[in-house]
C-alpha cells in the first residue's frame, strides 16, 4: 500500500471513530432535551402548572449549556497540552456514566426536592463532558487531513449530531407509543440506561485512534519551550476570532433547538397535537440532515466556508415565519416539511462549521480556541432558546410572531459575524 492509500485509510478510520463517538455523546445530550420537553416537568416539578413545569424542565436543560464553556476551557487546556485523544476518551466516559445515572434517578414522588437537585447535577456533568468533546473530535478529523477536504471530513463529526438526535428521538418515540402510563412510570428510563450501554462501544472505537500528527509535531517542537496557559494565549492572540465564532453560532444554535426541542412542547401546549406528530417530523428531518451536512461540508471545500455559512443563516432568517405558518396548519405532512426545510438550512451552517472554526486558530491553541468560540455561544443561544420561546409564547397567548422575530435577530448577528471573519478553506494548518 502506497503512502497516499495509507493516508486515505488513516483519515477514514479517524473520521469514522470521531463520528461514532460523537453520535453516542450527542445521543446522551439530546435524550435529556427530549425528556425535558415531554416528561421531566411532570416527574421532577409536579407542583408547577403545565407551562411552568415545562419552563423549569427547560431550566435544567439550560444547565448543560452553562457547563459546556467550562468543559471547553478545561478540556481545551489539557487537549492543547497533553493531546486530543485522551480528552476524547475522558469526555465520553463522563457523558455515558451521567446518562446512565439519570436513568436510575428517583423522581420527585420518591425523594422530593432532592430529585431535581440531582437531575441538575447530572445535567451539569453531561454539559461539562460534551463541552470538551466537540473540539477534540473535530480536531482529530481536521488535523489528520493532509489535503483540501477538511470541510468534508470534519463535517462527518458534525453529522454525528443528527444521528444522535435521530437515535434519541427514535427511542423516545417508541416508548411514547406505549402510552403515557408506561412512559411516565418506566418507559422514560430505558433510553437513558441504553446510553450507558453505548459507552462501551464508543470507548472501544476511540481507544484505537492515533494521536493527531499535527499536534505531535507541534509538541515535539515546543518540548523545552515554556508556554503560557492555552486559554491565556488564545484570548491574547485570537480574541477577535473567539468572538466571531461565538456570533457565528447564534443562529445555528438557536434555530436548531427551536426546530428540534421547543416544538415538542409548542405542538402539545398550543396546537393541541400529540407528541408523536412532532417526534416523527424530527426523525425524518434528522435523517435528511445526515445527508445534507457532509454535502455542505464538501461544498465549502470548493467555494469557501463563508459563502455556504452565510447562505444557511440568510435562508433561515427568511424561513422563520413560514416555519410557524406550516406548523399552524396542524397537518402532519406540512409539519414534517417545515422541520425538514429548517434542518437543511441549519445544515448549511453546521456542515462547514467544524473546519471553519478550527482553521481560525493556531495548533498550540486550536483545541482551546475552537472549543471556546463554539461553547461560549451555547448557553446564550441554544440553551436559552427554548426558555425564551416558551416565555414569548406564554406572553403572546401562543402567537409565534415574537419567536420568529427573535430568531431573525439571532440570524442577523450570525450574518454580521461570518461576514467579518476571514475565509479559511485554503489555510494551511
């Protein structure tokens, strides 16, 4: 086998391993979001009314997003100092154990107010783990690529997100179909327990990876040179890039969690439709997005990261109001089409995003910089989006116009930040 064939086989192995591990971690993360929309309000906040219980459940969902920047900083530091691979193994273990423990957690009926406290603690651990996972998985794919296909290869790490969502939503859809009595008594626990079983699969795959060659080369060159902490160096030398990456995520993150999480409670509380209609829509849209993300990643290798990303943000801004009109028909086909179109627009941003953010930073601070820019936006955009949308709907009596306007503002922030960022698709690592 010649060197080109060996290189191609190596990058395929790394991409596959990163994809599988990321799928498992995001299954764990999205499982919590789906449960927040469907069952956690009643199980852990039974004294609140229906809307208030949903908002409290979304509040615990937000905790995971608050923890993500902290995880990004901690794992970014050690990922830039020790290596990418070891951080991926550690974060996967944290996610898997926390998810399993949620599956055996007593509810409010069994232990009272201690139940939501423990739930919040485990959600924090989930967020902390996933905050460090993204940067390591992306950099393994990007830094093993020796050609000009970084956008395509890194996009497969991103594709693990819709697969994780597909699995989480699909498993919950199965147990939802058993009826509310089974779902609320035992059915909601099984998907979380399955997350613990998937941990073994992910660990097996990731333990067989080789360290990033770009990181190994950098580490050898700097072996005897004292370096400041990566977080200090990245803020001193790449502060602008961190802020632009944060802003670039606002639309991508906010739209995604409205399209996939908040609509579950919106459909039940304001449209009077069953949970299954929206779960099915998210399932179909996630499958479509799985194909769309690598396509947009590959397109960004040809035309650049910024044009593809901007097209996604602008299309979603234009689609914000039509999305809710389509949901308002209460027709399952129109609802499915709305979620599919929304996640295709999201994929135009999410496909090139991994390579785009990685290429903004130097090797010595790439884990910290990419993670910080990516994760700092999470609590401000994705974490708050379901809460803000729920409150806007409550104040407007179910009118989705304020939510659409909120999403358009998030898209405008993203358009400005991506426009101001430099093009990176031909940047050498």
